[in-house]
């Protein structure tokens, strides 16, 4: 019997094993400086933090997240699974409390405090994460400030859930937090309904999610139009009007990486594994 | 900082990520019923047993091994990493005792008792393992008897190390135990000396080991001549007189699987990671 943490780790591994996942590193495609094995090491390194999240009476999930990111970053590729861990940590805590459901996950999110927000900010010190510039009046809350922003968090009394709420309009991971992880749970259902090897299902669900909504990581690193075009091309592939492998090659060549969509696939894999998905 | 167990698990993952490793499942080649993701789940599932091995004052390593195999087998592919775990468990215990060296590993092996042997036999109940028929006078010690053989182990007072000694002439994993893991430590040195991404180094070391000595798993499942021919072909590839990918395709087609050599690569990866190999 795999434990909750085992399933969280396996979800990270199965996500990167799914191929083709156009634009993302997978077992057949990688960048020179961001390689398949960096994701393997990232998943293993995140373990100690996931263990903290899996203790129902454990430390604040912001601390578990920071620990997971710190361990994840102990490889040469840099940021491999920051967003996936930001989804997994509250889901793991909800599972540990025997309520891995949208409402159970929202309860975990709602019970966060400024301490969790501080852990989240400290996590940015371990790894470079692509983020948007904040509005000028929120400059003191720029996540890239890391722990330097903690006094401002305290001054404003911002819990981690409130931090997520402020990013929900431009970041798909934050939106999952705020809305009760709807796309993660939807992905879990699709993963359970599809047939065939789990990595193939993951690749299919990735395409479906990408076609449904523009990837916010692409929007941040490129622009909205690019993100919308990528989603349109994913839709075309699903409709039989394009080839997934060709799309994968093209996006990798142009370094267009729909990372948020991959994060949600990882979260969906975790929920599906907890619900009994066989590998 | 990855823990000893983290490194053991990562070694299993990096081993299967290395490609091409002619005849073995890797990220680009798999069998319909033995797939890449089965190895991912096997590595994650083995974790609880590896934790027992990593406790210097933990339970007998035979028990840790049984637990690791039980967890490993919680996926649909069957036997993914039995031999690799049989190498890793004593190496992990030696590392936990701060003596990850041939002599430190031999000390662990020499300190095994009948209790360890019983754990080893019970491990065969969790998964089908290809083994040779034992000589007629040793029929009561056939590993396929699982725990039914435990009374015979006690009657003969056989420690796990003595069980390994009896198989050392025909099984390359048992030979590692008896001789102080020479090929595992040699593989670790090569992995450290080579350049480039770790999975590529693992694939290279696999070929080198295979060219050095016929794979005993091939000899058991096919015959000695086949094992020798496979090694000759690996040698040819290393000498530039053959293509590793073509050899990989051919061996997979013929279901010739040099699994013992892969096990030793996994053990070598663990030692190399413990010695600071960066991923």
C-alpha cells in the first residue's frame, strides 16, 4: 500500500513520464539545462516537505511547502516542480485529514495564516520562479523579495490564501487554490475514466486541459496571445487536425512551456492515485 | 540534502531513465506488460523497506529487503527491481553505518543470520522471480518455496550470506554480496569519472559492465551462449562496431533482458550519489 506521500511523489514522476506533453519536459524531450533527470531528483528531493504536509497535525503547510521546494531544488535544473508542489501540499494535507475533496482542500486553504504566507515567500529564495511584476502599490509584496517581504505580509495580515486570491486572475495555480482545485479534481476524474497506461492518460489529460484554458505560465513568460494560440493548437490536435508530437517539437524549439497545465496534471494524478488508480 | 534513502530511490529512478540500455526497459523502450511507469512505482513503493535498511540499528536487513520487495511489487508490472534492491539494501545499511565501502558492505553481509535468510525467502512470495532450478539435494531450499523453505533454512543454520554464497557461481547479484560488491563500486567510480548527464553515464556504464561479463539473468532465462553473445555485441558497440540503439531494439524484440547488469548499475548509482555525484 502506497502512503499519501508515496502517491504525491509518484504523481510527480508520472507527470513527467507522460509523453508527448507539448512544450514540457518529458521522457522524450528536454532542454539542455532542464532535463528529465532533474524532475526525477526534484520529486525525490521534495519528499521531506511532502512528509510534513502529510501529517494532519503537522507544521503549517507554508512550512511544508518551503521544505518541499528546498529539497526539490537540490538538482542542477532549477525550478522543476514549484507549481505542482504548491498544488500538492494542500491536497496532501487534505488527504491526511481524510477529506481529499474540493471542500476539504478549501478548508486547508482557508485555515492558512500569515505564517503560511511567510513560508511561501521564503520558498522563492530556493529557486528562480517566473512571475509577473506586481502592481506598483504591491511592490513590497513582490514574491521575488523572499523573506524580505515577510514584514509587509505581517503588516497587511495576509494569510497564504489571501496571497493566492491576489494572484488568481493571472496565475492558474493560485486560481486552483481559490476555487477549490476544480481543474485538479476534474483531471483526476478524466485520468480514472480513460484507459491505457497511466502516462498516456496523463498526456491526453494534459492536452485536454491545455485546450480548455490558456496556460498562465505561457502568458507570463510570453503573452496572452501566445497562450491562446497554444491552446487553439492543442484543440486542433484533439480534433484530429494536428499532430501532438509535431506540436511538442515546435513548442520545445520555441521554449514555450505550458507549465501550469502540467502542474494541474500532477495534482490530478495525485488525487486519482489516492482514489485507487492502478499503475 | 538528499538522505541515504532518497539516494537509493533516486538511483533506481536514474537507472531506468538511462537510455539505451540494450534489452532493458528504459524511458524509450518497454514491454506491453512491463513498462517504464512500473519501475517508477516500484522505486516509490520500495521506499518503506529502504527506510528500514537506512536505520543503522534497524531490523535485520532480510526484513528490510522483504518489505522493499513487497512495496515494489505494488504495481502491475511484477518484478521490476528485485535484484537491484538485493544489492541496495546491504549498501544502504553500510551507508547508514558510515562505511559505504567494500569492507563495510561485506561486514553487513557477514553479520546476516538465518532470520535474514528467512526474510529473503519470504520476499519471493510477493513477486515472480526468474531463478534456476536448485540441485536435487537442495530442493528444500528452492527460493520459490518462499516461507515454506524457512524450516529447512533453520535446520541447516543458513545465514543470508551463506545463501548468497551458494548462488554466487550462477547469479551475478549473489556474487556481488560474496565478493564485497566489486562491480557496484567499480560502476560508481566510472559514473563519477564520466562526463555529461547522469542517465547517459548510466547507459554507458551499463554497456561497459555488460561487455565485461555475461549477464547471469540472461544466462538463467536463455543460456550461457546467449549471455556470451550479448556481451560480445556490447563489446562491439563500445569498439564502434555496432549501434547501441539497434542492439537495444533487437534484444527487446527477442525479450533478452540483461537485468543483472542493470541491477549493478543501480547499485553503482547509489554509491556514486552518496559520494556526491551531482544530478
